[in-house]
C-alpha cells in the first residue's frame, strides 16, 4: 500500500531542529530508503505555490505564500508499507523526531483501483 504523508508543523510553538534531531531524521530517512518503505520525500516552499480552484464554472488562482501560517505544509513523504497501521507507525516515528504538528496520511490508489 502506498501513502502520501503530509506534514504541517505547529507554528504556535518554536521550532527545535538542532543537530540531534537532524541526525535522527537522517537515520529515519536512510532506513526508509534502505528497507524500501520510503519512496520519496521532500520539503515544500511557500514561495512559488498556488491554489487553483473551480467553483460555479469559474477558475480562481491564489498565489502563495498564504496569510495563515497554519496553511503551510512543510514537507511530504511517499511511503509504501504493508498496511494502514504500518503507515500510522511510520508517521508516529516521523513526528517523534519532527516535533509538534500534524502528519496526514492519504492512501494512494494504484491504477487498478484496488482499495482493499
């Protein structure tokens, strides 16, 4: 099963990503790539972003960065694991290092549309 994990930090708390956390995150990422559970990961910049919407037949484009910090997605990971429970465990391990915030999991449906 593939999942997209999207991380949004809690911007009401100061960021603490010192050398120890950087090392731990590097180890988690390396382990994920080595065992095949992490397919891709990266950070997202607010600059150069946009939201494109359709409502009532009208397209709107809103350029980022956005006014509210809670709207900022800091990063993502594409993971492939055996179950939803495994994806949740991966997200927990990530949050333990990244700190306060939210990691959303979205199941990716493969071309065969098999969602079981």
